[in-house]
């Protein structure tokens, strides 16, 4: 009986598995009418590379049409 004998070797115990992540959320329906809901986001940055104060670029998107509002 030798430990190098393949018949005598055993696999080490496996670690317990991590729990599965929760299912992803369902996407919501878009709003029904243009202008009913808009999404606004700002991006503060040194847009002029030090030639002026830092500014914030603000974007506005209509939820129903997915178009940018200018």
C-alpha cells in the first residue's frame, strides 16, 4: 500500500459554493408621452483644460422618445 498508488489517492473535499446572485430586475416601461419624464445627468470636468474654471456638462434625455433635449 503506497500513497503514490493511483488507487489509494483521494480527491480533497471541495469548498462550498457561493450562493447564486439574485435575478436581475425587469426593465420598466417607457413613459407614454413626450416630455412626461426626462432624465438629467451632469458631468463636472475641467472641459477647457485649465483655461477657465471647471464646468459641468448637463445632458437631458426624454424618456419616451430617447432623444436629447436641447
